[in-house]
C-alpha cells in the first residue's frame, strides 16, 4: 500500500476526493445500526454516507437496498 499511501494527496486531487472525518455521531450510528452486517468497516462506510448525505457506491451487495440517507 505504500505507493498509494504516499500518493494519497495527489490521488485525492486527481479524483476529486476528500477525506471524510469520523465524527462521534457517525461512530455511534455505525455501532447502533439495525443492520445484519456486523463488519465494522461496512458500518462506518454506511454511517458516513448517511450522515454526509452522499450516495454509497459499491460493488458489494451487502449495501444493496439497506442504506438510505439521513433526513
């Protein structure tokens, strides 16, 4: 991963990405979601997408139909 980690600022700029911070509210949402998927990283991704009101795009079917933006 070293080549990617070292190039992270350049890759983010090239791809228009931003770093999403994990606020306490996101972590609490991730830990308390009524969702069968127990993978903590999946939960953090889903909770971050919900809180930031952004789509979660993934080839992983575990997210299909389960993640809705927070109102």
